[in-house]
């Protein structure tokens, strides 16, 4: 059972789930936006890579063409090859800048997302999952024949004193005296923690 059978508690749980889902979507969207914004900085690296590759290719072709010129070809080709290599270095620097920007973008995106999601897991997912597990376990115990007497004992061990006092001034004495009304009220306290309305109990 995902939600309590008590209207007020069920409404709170539904509101918490809606807010939790909306917050999760918003956090992920912000993380993606941060990543995309930082990735735009990689344009400089892409431009640098394109320019370097164009420079390298153009000078490489010039070196190929002029290298065949008699007498002066060899002398001309050496500086052109060196300049083409420099163009390759520029292209490599552009690729390195893109890799760095990508690393920063992904890291920043995860940093923006992880902490809020961790907080959300602690304040929303964990309590809700505990409720679902507790409710399912209680239903199994009731189906296996757990009595109101046992639930009353569990309530006395776990419920706040203020809640116990509202049931009976001395719940322990009422339980020992087998006060049926007090036992039913105590059992109802324990069932409420699991979001289950009290019905006929053995």
C-alpha cells in the first residue's frame, strides 16, 4: 500500500510525492542546463581545431606541390612542413580544450544534481519507502492472525507517551486488566502508524 487509509495522512503523502517528483525533475533540468551552458565554451576549442586542421591541410598541400619544384623545392618544403606541424599542434590544442570543457561540464552538472537529490532521498524517498514497507509488513501480520492484544503491546512500546495518555491514564494497567476498549484503542494507534484503519481484530 503506497498511501495511508487516513484522509489527512494520505493527502500529506500525495502532496509530498508530487513535490518530490517536481523537485527531482527541476533539479535534473537545472543540472542539464548547467552542463549545456558550460559545453558552449567548447566552441572555442572546436573553432581552434577547425582552424588548425585547415592550416595543416593547406600548408601540407602547398609543401607537396612546391616540393617538386626543381632546385628550390627541398628548401621550401622544410618550413612549410614545420608550419603544417604547427597547425596540427593548434588542432590538438583545440581538441584538448574541448575535452577539458566536457569534463568540467559533466562534473558541474553532476555536482548540481547529486547534493539536492541526496537531500531529497533522505527527507522524502527514505521515509516513504519505510512507510510502504511497514504497511506491507503489518498487512501480512494481520493476515497471519496477529491479535489486537499484540498490537496494543507494540503500541505501548513505541507510541509517544502523550498519545498513550490520550488512550488511558495507565495503558499498561488497562492492558493487564484486559480492558477491551483500551486494547482496541492501543491497537489502533499502532495500525495508524502503518496507515491501516482498525477493523475486526482477533
